């Protein structure tokens, strides 16, 4: 079985927009406890590679033939983003996904603002490590800054879509922004 119910959301995103091509290298931000990692490993297969990042420790994935690398760190810190760039390698990666969510305060506008901040960290990381033609999917809580964020994703990808997977209908403010086929090459140091 999967480690999280969230796994079914990634399966649905992949079914609808073909997010996880066989053989792809995937970076999964906010990956604990590892449901998305399991789905990503399944979909990319043994020729692919998966890198999982979270504040929390993630237990190793047994029974997968896909190489998996785990990074423990805070995505709002530069050091963590540097570790991911190292793990991604100089050629960049094919897919960046983020299911990061803030600790909920219960105050709607604050939770929204924190969610958008995490989503922006994911977009920035995608700008830095995602290959041209690569794909991106990120969770964002709906709210006043949502459309601005979608506009910024649209600048980077040939095709952008907002999705609400069935598995997340119970928390109605949760949306996924999917960017397919990145326009620019990764931003490398010294470029
Ligand atoms: N997709 C995961 C799965 O299927 O198992 C579930 C992810 S859970 C909804 C959100 C995760 O985001 C939490 O594990 C949390 O620790 C992580 N997170 C929140 N803020 C973060 C940050 N600043 N840096 C890294 N991870 C973060």
C-alpha cells in the first residue's frame, strides 16, 4: 500500500496530464511520509531516479528498483536548495513536484500566504534545476495571491493548468498548478 492518501492525488495528476514519464528524474518537495515518492518511483521505473526532500525524516523505500535519494531540510533555506541542486546534478531534472504544506494555523489568510510562499520556493527551484521541456506540479491553497502565482507559472511553461484532484475535494481550498514543458533551460551558477 501507499504511505499516504496523497499518493492518489499524484496518480490522478499523472493520469490526466502525463506528469511522470518513464525514465524521468523527479524531485519531490515536501515528500514525507513518502506516498508521492512511491508513485513517482513506480511511474519512472528502474531507469528513472527520484529525489525526496522534507523537513521530516523519510523512511527508506524498500521494494523499489528506482534509485532514491532523500534530503532532509527546509526548502525556505538556501542550504537546502543548494543540496537539491547537487542531488539534481549538472544536467538538471525532468520533473519537479511539490506537495509542501505549512503547519495550519487555522487563520485562512495566513495559511494561504505561507502556502504561496512554499509554492514560490518550489517554482524557484524548478527554474533552477528543471530541464527545458520538463514538467512541474505544485500544491497551493486558494486565496488572494493564487492568480498571481499561476501567472508566474505561465511565464515559465508552454502549458499551465489548475487542477483539483478528487482525492483532495475534502479540503476544498487545495489546488494543484501544473506547468508542462518548461520554456527555458535550467539557471546555472555563473550564467
Ligand atoms: N506528498 C506527501 C506524501 O504523499 O507522503 C505528503 C506531503 S505533506 C501533505 C506536506 C509535507 O510538506 C510535510 O511532510 C511537511 O513536513 C513538508 N514541508 C512543509 N514545509 C516545508 C519546508 N519548508 N521544507 C520542506 N518540507 C516542508
